[in-house]
C-alpha cells in the first residue's frame, strides 16, 4: 500500500446545499466529471439518459450523474441525500448532496450531521432565499463552522461584479448571525465549469480561489489536544471467563494502558488494563479508533456507559436544554414519551417544555406549543434515567441525540445538547434500607401493576372492582386507581387535550410505580388511549411487573351501554375531545391479556385476569 | 489542477490514515448491529467485499469469533472456484455457515440461459434470499454494499430499513444522523446494514493488500477459457454452458472485477495478478466495475427496482 504522504490533508467531508434549482446536482456532476471521477460507461449512460430525462437539450445533463432515484429523474429534483467519494491529487472528499426542497429539509440535516464544511449554493439571479438561510442555520446547528457560498449561474448575469457583491454582503451578515466562523464566497457557473476546477481568467475582479482549490486546502480539523478521553461502550465482549473487554469507538481524546478512568454514570474508577486490537494489543489509541479495553478491576460496565478520563469526567444529568429539529409528519407532543438515543445509550425521554421555535429565515424566536415536520426549536428534555452527556459544541459525540417514536420506530427528531438544567444535578436518588422486596415479603405477595385500558363504558371499572374484591378476599394488599376518581383530585387541573391526556397518564403511572414500590398490587383503570403513553407506563416498571389488559368492546357497544350518558352528550357536541368520538383510541398491538367484553361477562373477565396474570 | 487524465486525481494518495478511519467506522457499525440485533446474519458471497466484511467482523470481536452466522445464497451457477474458497475460509474464521438454494427454482430448471438474466435473478437470487431471510427470521442483515457502486446505493442508509416483505422504500428512509443508528424494528421487519458504505473499489483493494486478506483467485489474471458475447468476455466454467453455433472458447489472460454467477459475470483482459497490480489497474480504468455485471443493464434504474423488491 502506498505510504501516506505527509503533505496530504485529512479527507474533507462536506455537504452541498441550497434552495431547489440553484444547481447543486449539476455542480456536483460537473465537479466529479472535471476531476475525472466519472467512468466512461457511466458517462455514456448519462448521455443516453439526458436524451430521455435531461433538461439541457442535446447536452449531457450532468445532474443525472447524481440524481439516482427513479422519482428524482421523473421530477427533475433531488429527494434524498447522496454520498459520493472522490479524490484529487491533493485530497480525498466525501460529499453529501442534500435536497433543496423544503419538504426534504430533514434529509439536508442528515447530510449536515456528518460534514465538516458546507458548500451553500445561491442562484446569482435570485440571491439568498429563505431556504438558503434555513440550510445555513441547520448547518451551523449541526456544528459546521466552515461554509463556502458558491454564487452560481454567474454566466446568466454576465459575471456582473455588483450582483455578486450584493449577494455576498447579504449572506455575510446571515452567516455571522447563524454562528458560521469561516466563510468563503466564490462566483461560479456549474454549467460552464468556471471557477469550479478551472479559473475564469476573464473575470479579473475575482482573485480568490476556485471552489476545488479552496476545498483542497481548507483546514477544518479540530485539535485533539485539550480533549479528555471519552469512549461510549457499544458492546461487552465476554467470550469466556478469562476475558472481559469493553468495545467502542473513541469519541474524544486519547487513552494509554495504565490511564485512570471513570465509568459514567456509575462513577466507579479503575485503570485501563490493556487496549486490545486484532491479534494483539496496543499501548495507546485516540479519537476515531475502534478498540476493546480491558480494565484492571472487576467493575460493572454495560452498553451505554461511557469510559472517560478520571480527572475530567463528563457530566451526568436527566434534564437538559437542547436544540431540536423535528423530522416526523406527526408533530412533537410535549409530555409524550419518545426513545432517546445518545451515543450508545437508549432511554425514555419527554420534551417538558418548548422554549421557542426558530424562524429559520430570519433567525427570530417564535412562541410555540409544538414542533411540526422540519421545524427547529429549543426545548427542555427530561429522561427517565440519568445519561452521560456533554455540551454539543464541546464534545459532539456526547452531545448529539436522536428521538425515536416508539409506536412506529421512525426517527422523529434529532438534537444537540446545550447544557444540563440545574434542577437535575442537585437532586440525588436516595437509597433506603427497607426495599420493595422487604415490603412485599411482609405482605406475602408480589407487587405489580395491572393496567386496564379501553373505551369509556367498555367495562374497565366494573372488572377492576370485581378483581380487587377477589384479591382482597384472598388477603392481598391492593389499591385501585380509577380514571374518574383521580381526575377529582390529583389531576383536577388537567383537561382533555392531547397534551393534558399525556400528563394525566404520566402522573397516574408514576403514582402506580410508587405504590408497587410500596409492595401493593395496583389496578389501574384508565381509558389511556395512546399507545406511547402505555409504553411509557410499562417503561417505569421492571420487566414482568406491568401487565397491559385490553378491555375490548366496539364503539357501537359502548355507545349503546353508555351508563353515564356521556356518548349521547359527546355526539350532541356537548363534550369535546371524547375518546372514540372526536379523539382517537389506539388499540393495544400486543396486550398481555385481551378481554372481549362483548362475549365475556365481568366475572369471567376478572377470573381470567386472576388465572392468567397472577 | 491539471486537466489531463494521466496526472489528474486518480492516483493512489490516500494513505493509511484514511483506511484506518474506514476500518474503525466499519467495526463500529458491525458492533452496533450485533449489540442491538436479536438474530443477526451476514450475507456472504465469496466476493472481495464479502471477504473484507468477514475480516472486519473478525477484527470487531477479537478475541471472540464473530457472533453471527454467514448466509450464502447458492444459485448453483457460481464459479466452481468460489465454492471451494468458501469452505476453506469459513472453516478458518470459526463461524457458522448457512447455505440456501431456491429448491423450487432448481426443480423447475430455472437457469440464466433459457430464462434470461432478469427472470433467473428474480428466482434464484432475490427469491432465494427472501426465502432464507424468512426462514432465519433475521432482524439485522449485514451486506457488503458500497455507495460508489451504483447511484441508488449512493442514497441508501447504512442501516437500511426493509418492511416485512423485505422491500426498500427510498421515499421513507429514516434520517440517519451522526453515528446514531436507529436499529429498532418490529416483528418481521429487518435492517440491511452496510458497514462498507463509504468505501470505494480502490479502498477495498488497498485494504486487501494492506491486510493480506485472501480472495478468490478468479480476481487475479490467468489464462482462462472465454467466449465473446455482446462485446463482453464470458468464461466457460463448466459443461452446462451452451455454446452458440461456431462459438469456440479461447484461452485469454483475464480476471474478474466482480464475481457472481459465471454466465452473468464478464471478465476483463488483464495482466494484474496481485492486489497491488489490481489496485493500479482500478485507479487507471475508464469503466466502472458494474459494467461487468450483466444484470445491472436489465433496464433503466434496474438496481433500484431490484432493491425495492428485496434484492441485495
């Protein structure tokens, strides 16, 4: 293999962005062709395709080199981010070609998250558009400090200097405001190739570099010095009792054999015993390396823990402020549970407050109660377990996270941590000597939570009442939490909007958890219409302590039973947000027990619960 | 920069640093997949990318053997040398091997000559893969795909979601940010995971050379019996290949840039008989490696269509 030449700079990862029709795909296609990165058979194919899909008459449409999806060719736009690797004599590049349409902003964010530099395009005839500003702000939010503004289609304004200067000036203030540290502005024509790889000699007023020259020479590496060692544990490697290694990729700093490290969040300290690699060991490793560490002492380390420099350990928190981009068609709901993945740890998390929503074109803050698809905002987030974190601008690998909607597993949001909220760090979980096990032993029972969900009038309360009577008669210690009763007291302040319903369930689930900790068998009888809230409730308990029981009756049956006359009133429009009428009920996909109350009587249902679940 | 071909960018300047970054990234991806999988599997085709992938899996879990089986979709039309290579390598790596053949296809006599490449691939490759994945109930499927291979692959995620029918929906891809991979699937759904996403063909050869990874000898130039068909050299690997009237196999010094089923994989004339010589040729070539894969030319956007249907 050829030895690394010391003069060769590290590879540059950049994202290409800008508004639709500014010519991103054409610019990239041109850049690839002019750097001789296009094979002869690929070029022949593009010439064929150009006759079919192209927008350039008989000329080869170079955008077709990169727009690979069928829908993209048919619509003549870029939908998804494409990654290409190319290299010149001076440097290797990985470029993410991001879509310009506003509806695909999330794909632009995807491209930005793994880039060191952004090339933002602007059409010389149109200047800086709202989407140009949006992309610039997203790039800055995702930690990109270096931006190139390529003012494209200069041939169409006859290389007019004042047009260029006006766009450059306007963009400079925007970039400064967004937090871009280094900006280079270059006039180009992707169509003719001027100032891409080849200088346009006839434009004497521009003396700066061509786009390629700039990309080949720009220095974007952040120094490894001054960083402390951080390695999230991805995988515990324990092939036999003689070997226990912790595998991961080093996110920051360096590590050497014998270094003192702290396991976060537990706080245990130990020493690095060895750094294991393929068929051997190493003395040291640094940022970017995938390694396996062994530790001098037997300590408890699991996936999601972070092994870190002992003298400068990372923070631990369960509440923080973050910038968030929302990527789902389903709007963010404050208080709803999502899965949050940060480095290699997954926890349950809720957005507790939307501080503001960002107007991305102007950079101003807007009030907001939700974030919709492609919205950016600043939010407070609480997690159900403490996480090891760092502010994103200091340690990107410990300060970035994604949020996953647990009902359909889609990646719904992505964020960067600004700082921990103080409340959390001052609160410590207190361990006491009398444990749940001790309490339930005294009661001669196993504490647990039986969660009954179903439409109003499906029979939940009747079944719950019968069930508790049976348990009580058998000498068990129980408590029944009933939806209507709790709303008279603890949840008196809550209404029936989606946000309030989420909070209603959160409180009840937390109360049920405390009662299970107290050693009780807790029966919860709540409509609890949303799958994600029931999943949240389940997540509060140890596996096996929580059973979801679906009390099932059709909406027609429930409306016909209507013991409280509520359906009649809801249908007359006197009650709003009534489950089953104008508010949805999400049926449990996989309940622990399914009770069909159209076929079974309440006694039979209670009997089934006793036999199957207790 | 110079505009002439000889002195332009396609010289080998990417050093050890870049290769080791690609290696670390691939190992991270493999570990993440394994750590979150219920039933992982690695597709193994005996090709150069498979060889690199297996090598990386061994590195990722050293000193333990890779904690997952390999799955080989046997079309029964692969080069003979590939099968003997497979059995040798698998034994050495200490991993389990699952071999799957589409028995119905075989019984129906589906072959690349009388059924055409498209129908044959649908049955013996795509169909067989679906059968094998259903049977194994695999949730994480490691594959050797690279983004530089083909345009639709350039758009595909590292952890690429497939529905219960193994289909890829390019419009509904999960955003994939930083190194934070969303590995969650529901029953029946799966993820195709490509640890080599950011590698190029040249990187593969650089790495094979640097690490001394064994590959099937068909990659190296040697005199082999071939016939010319539609401007491509097809090797006569066994007696099942029907010759056209007047067609006479010639002995030519050839090698293969990609390996698949011998009737569908064209050879190139070459003298390159070491990984380094192949690397030099790769950096100087004018054609992409997929030119030698007849199946890719079956129609416009043919690869995207095959992937929507569950192809590799």
